[in-house]
C-alpha cells in the first residue's frame, strides 16, 4: 500500500454509499470537508477541482471584524 502524501484530498464513500472528500493539511489534520455526498465519483472529483481552482478567490469579511486581532 502506498504512503499517503500530505497535504492531500481523501476521497471515500460514506455510510450512505455516496462519495465525499476531506482535505488534510501537512500535519494530517482535516481542514476542509465536502458539504454534500455525490452519487457519482466524477461529480465528487469535480468538486475537488473547483476547490483547487478557488485558491485566488478573495476573502470577504464584515467591516466590524476587519481589524480584529
């Protein structure tokens, strides 16, 4: 069995038989999860591609916390 690299996405089937993913950081801790299950593996993989492509998206926050520590 291959050693899993980190950071990486983990694709799996849940108890309902739907595909899901988690994203684990370099320390092995999960920092993101799919918000839904997918019947088709291709759809789950597409959601991972969307997450990868969003790395340049801006971070928005309300003005009342913009300068918070």
